[in-house]
């Protein structure tokens, strides 16, 4: 189940200097494509953002360590097993996979970044992954983006990928990316897994600034269930093969940042639209706040309220649940009489209660839509922030109740 049409781009442009191979290791299901390997050109730079969950998975720790030491040449991704909550054994297993890929390719283990997603607390099946690596290497192609988007899925119902090209002074820059995620989504840095590549030449420090800004405006503004994963990671690659050089103070920097932000936001929205059991795609927009923190505090409290989310699933305009969530968000000295709340363009509450113009029929009509905007104006400042979320359906409970079966 997912909301709206598939967001998979009609054309996923290859990024020169990035090759991808996909294989089946049978980690969770026999025959399923569950290992993905990215090969990066020697000229490539890499930057990333990672989960802030204190119980971060072993591959997250190893990837951060390797990224700090050297220029990566390979990304190794497996699904079906998160290698999280596995202690020292998990660290050894993540490193073993890096060593195995390094031996096959002639590079150092530190030039491999590992990523895992799946069930937490189970030992990584290293032997299966290692055995599948030759198959992945034999599959290398610059055109394998769609297959990779499928290969990194877990409870996702459809692959998530997008692509675009920028013309700059007679030259072209390609940006292509994939992501996965459907549950345990409140990234607090990025998303479950996301990989975006462009073919511009960008130094590592600037690339880190670009990925951090893009993630903050996209993956850090989504929530399905308020749970931050142990394995969240998002990587931005600049292959450096287009001949276009991006510097911090150039006009191109701003243009490229805007386009990468748009790619990240599209991939983030795709995750929400494919949220586990989702039947609604909901924007919670908070305006008139004193600070970004205040706006997000209100937006996330509404977006993650089980009572609001179940009302959305039922298409029930139970606006009292929205007011209750706003009121418990912890905003200091909140003047409830100044707040206005809309469902799309329908004013539902103002001056501390139900709006005089509001009718149940108008509210119900909005709530029946697949896509809804809840707009909250605190009328106490000039900051506006938006968070995107889903409803809670019967299927969400079923998917998560049966996740390990």
C-alpha cells in the first residue's frame, strides 16, 4: 500500500564514474536481490550523514571510521539484516565484509563503506554476503540505478529513485539518487538508506556542507512513526567526471545545492508516501513560530500523535485531537487564542476553539483526500517549518507485528 503514483523517474540518468552491481545472497529470502555494491571513480569524493541513535549499528560505526580516514572506492549494502545490537561480533562482521570486497577489488578495506538494513539483533550472515560479492561485481553497470533501488528495499512496497540534469555554461551535470524506508522513520539526520550521486567535481568539505543542508531540509523533516533507526545513513557522491568544478563561492554552488535539495526532498517524500500501511500523505505546516525548534516541536507532536494519525486513517475531522497535540507540544507561554488551524483551506479552529465558519461536512471532505495539509499558525513569530507524515492504518500494525515472521 502506498499513496499516490510511483515517484520512480521515467529516466534514471547514469552518473559517469559510478557503477552499481546487484546480487542475491539469500539473507532473508532465497533468490531475493539483497546485496548492492557501488564502485566509485578514483576522482570521486564522498560525504554522509548518519543516525544519531546511540545504539547505532556496527556498519554505521565502521562507515564513519572509514570515511574519516580515506577516500572510499566502494559502498557495500545488504538488506535483510541490520547488524545492529550485535556488539563486538557485529563490528568484526562488518569489517570482514569490507575486507572480502577489498580483496576482490585490490583496494584497502578502509576504502569500503558498509551499510546494512533489516532485522535488529541478529548476527550478520557474513558467509552469504561474501559468497554473493563476485556476482555483484560481475553485474557492474552505470545503468543499474533502478535495480539498486529495488535491491535496498525491506518493507518498502516500491523502489524510490529520481534523476535530473543541469545545464551549466554548455556543460551538463547529472544527479541521480535512490532511497529506501517505510517504517522506523524519524531519521534525525537522513533516512533509512539514501544514496545520491552527481558527476561534478566537489571537494570533500564542501560536499559535506551540501549533504548536511540537503538532509536537514528533507530527510530531517519526515516521520512515519517517530522511531529513529539504528542504521540510518545517507551518502552524497561527487564522481568528478563531468569536468565541472563546483567551489564554495561560485554561482554554481547555489544552483547545484537547490537541485540536490530537490532530489533529496523527492526521495524523502517517496519514503513517506510508501510508509508502512499508509493511506494518506500529510504535510504539517507550522507558521508564526519564534524559532525553527519551536515550529518543529509543534509539527512533530501533531505528526506523531497516534490519535491524530488514526483520525486521519478514518477520515475523521476530529480537530480536537490536533488542538490537544499543539497544546502538549511544550511551547513556552503559548497563547492558544492567537492560534489558527486549517485543514487545507478549511479553517477549523481559531480564538481558542472551533471556528465559527467551520462545518463538519467541510472538514470531512478534506479528510477523505489522499493528500492533506494541516496548517497551524501560532501567530507569535516569523518562522515556518513543514514536516511530512502518514496516517496509522490497520496494516501498519500488521506489518510490524509480523516483521520477523
